[in-house]
């Protein structure tokens, strides 16, 4: 079942779209800012039977980026439903770090889940390199803030920061062309999410 809700956060109007499924949840908090993340969340959750929650700013030419911890607002009913239903979250984001254009950073509070998800993403080597050591992840991409929605489910979650080429094949910043995530990345994320579901990651968030 899919439900939508218009929510305002810090004066910014967003459309939240929740598709209910299993206990692993896919998040795209910046679906209009970080190209391909909304499409990845929808595609992966559909193939895995997972739950997904996607935030977008439809029709806005220059979407506003709200830091993830500030998106954990109590008045977003669909976020509350998402958090009550999922056990572990996988939050998809995009990074533009020129020094690490092949790195997929796996942050978030649930470190065992991050390593398990990385084992699924290892199929992307050598084109992309999954990184799970928090010391090697830029501080702003670690996703360990207690208020970050990825860490609010019962067992926390994994923040996945993807470089541009891992989340969209759209040329440059042409917003007229739909985002089209690479199929190998979709497949690898599906493998990783299925591993999370099969292993029932029971480790508490750390």
C-alpha cells in the first residue's frame, strides 16, 4: 500500500511517499536534491518487498537541502509509521566528493548492518569501493547523529552515500532527463538488503 503526505519542515514543503512492506526500510530523505536516490529506494524496496519512504519537492526548480537530523519531525505522520514498522533502515544519499568519486560510504549507527550491506555492494568492485570504516568516512557523511532518521528505528540503520555515477546516468545536471540508476548498483543494493533481511540483524545500534 502506498500513501502520501504533504509535510512542511523549516518552511519547506515536501511530499512524503510511503510504500509499506517488510521490516527493512529504504529511505530517500533528499529525493529531489540527490539524483537517483528516490529511484533507487523505490526500485530496491519493490524488488525486496521492503518498506520505503521517499521525500521529494516536486515542481521546485532549486530544491532546498535540509540536513537529515532536522528531518526527524514529530508532525510527519508517515515518518512515524515508517519508524514503527521497520527494524533496520537503509538511507540512500548522494555525495560529490571529488577526491573519492568511486567510494560508497556506509555510515549510520548499526555498524554490523553496514558491514553486511557492504558485502552485497562488494559485487560493484572495482568500479566502486564500499567503505565501512568510520575513520575513513568524511565526518559530514557518517550519518551517526542520534536524530538522523536512519538511526531512529529499533535497531538503527545504515546511511549509504553514493557518488554521482553510482546513482544516476543522467548527463550533468539536466533536470529534464529522468534519473536512471545503473542496474548493477540496483542489483547490489538488492543483494545487500536481502542479506539484512535474511540475517535479521539483531545487533543494537552502537
